[in-house]
C-alpha cells in the first residue's frame, strides 16, 4: 500500500474496507463525467462568475 494512502489506525482501515476508500475524492477526472453533469457544472460555475462580474457594474448603474 502507498505511504500516502496507508490508514493511520485500525479503525480507519476497517471503515475503508467496509464503506470503501474515499480518500481520493480530490483526484477525480472531470473529463470522465457524463455530459449532463458536465453541462450542469459549467452552467452553475458560469452563472456564479457572471453574477460576480455583473454585481459591481449593476450596483453603479442602479
């Protein structure tokens, strides 16, 4: 087992064997997601970015 994925005690090792190892959640490959999930993610991120950019502009206008 790799040093970075080695559990630090027996309880964590037991839970990983029972529930599955979720220690690599940060390493997900976004290109492997289904298209609808990618598009929903792009829409949500785009919506927030456009909102953040438009808020200061619209606050000066109105």
